[in-house]
């Protein structure tokens, strides 16, 4: 298995993985979003390739605004990570996290952060196993103003 940074070559095969993580998203909009990631100095995406097939990705960004539980800026932030089910618990996710961590360090970050849905126990356990410390749980609200 090999890790590749996002490129013009692998951006199209990235989109089906992105849609598995965020199925409500529009494929064309995501393609445009990841074209912007490709051009950005403050974002990166790494893909894991196994025998010619892309099986996982991580999208990391620098966050300059406040990140819950941190005390530095910028912070390397895991915007999203997805591993195909048959590759989970094989070290693929850990390798991608480490790639994002290395990128974050190279950008001057001293902290690396992430989030997940409050009910996603698999993701919570994955993050804890990878060395992340839970710092908060949040319930979000919205009210329409008519």
C-alpha cells in the first residue's frame, strides 16, 4: 500500500470515497472543492492506494481560528478521514493520520485536532486509539428567524 498526496491524477477517484463519508454532498461540488484543496497551501489530502485501487483518504487543513481544546495557532485539523470497511483496523487510518500529522508539523503546528459525530463510537474509539484526547462534547442548535 502506498500513500499519495492529492494530484490531478487521483482527484477523480477520490470523489467516490468522499461521497461515502459525506453521502449528502454533490459530486460536482466536491470535485470543485478538492480542486481548491489541490491549489491550497493550507489544505492537503492524502490517499491510500492498494493494488491500483484507492481505499482511503484523509483531508487536513490549517485552522487559524479557535479550535476547541487547543492553545496554539495554527492547528492541523482532520477535516475528514475515510477508510473502506474491509481495510479498517489494518493500520491504514493510522498511517493516514500520521501523514496528516507530519504535514501539520511541517506547517509549524504544535497541535493536531479532529472531531466526529457524538454518536459515532467507532470514530471516537479510533481517535482515542490514535492518541487523541477527547476535550469536549457539543450539541448544536438552530432556530429559524422568520
